[in-house]
């Protein structure tokens, strides 16, 4: 089955673009940028909360803020960490309650990415 496109990109396209741009950005050698990227990575490492929980929190946060690229990233990571579709939907419900109707378009994007991401099919 062909990958579904969202905003002209599949999840595979997104991952490729993200990796290429991260390499270019980090290859520039700017210390402040490297530190921020390192902090972002470290925030999702296991601590008092595990990585699995932190990825779900990241998805809710990305839907409320809202940030389409982060929604894609966290939907993919939630699938990789083993969250089930109904669990992710429950978390998106929290995002909708916290953020209100402004989150509805971003919930649509999350659902579209779940449809595309292995493990989170309807």
C-alpha cells in the first residue's frame, strides 16, 4: 500500500528531510545550536518517566502548541515505543481539552500520520 501524503510529504519523506537538515544544521558547528539539539534529545531519555511516556507527552504538547513537524515526529516515536492507537487517541483528547478547538486541525494531522504509521492503523 503506498504511503499517504500529508502536506506533500510522506512520513518517510519527513524522516529523510529531518535527518538531512539536522546533519546540515549540526555540521555548522554552532555551539548554541548543538547544545539546544542535545537538550532536546536528552529530554526524551529515560528518567523518572520513561521514554515511552515522554513521547506521548511530546505529542500532546506538539498538538497544543501546535507544530506539525513535531506531531509527525512524536506520532512516529509513539508507534516505535509501542503505544496503541486508542492510547494515542486518548492522549489527543487531552490535547483537545487543554488547547480547545484550535487543536482540531492538528488532531487531524496526527490522525493522518497514525493512519500512515505502522502499528497505529485503525
